C-alpha cells in the first residue's frame, strides 16, 4: 500500500469554498481504481493549511490510473485554483 501525502496551503479566505469543493471532489477520487481511503485534516495552528492523506493500492494507481484519467481533469477544476503555492505530493510505503 502507498500513502500519498500533500500539505495544502489554501488561499486565505477561501477555506469554506475549498472544503465544499473537496466534498464534491471526494466522490471523484474514491471511485478511482486502486483507491483505498483518504483523509483531509485542517491544521489547528494555521487556519488555511490542510493535509491530505490518500491510501492507494499501488503508486501506479495514483500516478497513472488517477492522474491520467478524465476524472482527474474534474478534480483539478474543482480544487487546484485554491492552492498557493501548489503543493508538493510525496508517496510513502
């Protein structure tokens, strides 16, 4: 199993809209082959920081199966405009 980790810096004042869009986007990622589970946690000390943890069966399920899918384009449209700077995404085994 692979754990995807991304620290998300959401533009100030956009947290509520981000959280609403993330709920919609959750349906996209959770229907992807190889998806196991995910958590989005809001930072206590920094109101506009979140951490996204996604468990995948394999690294390829994320990097190829999800990121090269048509559904990923919808994920990007829902979420990517909230980030500043764009997050680094790392994977752990």
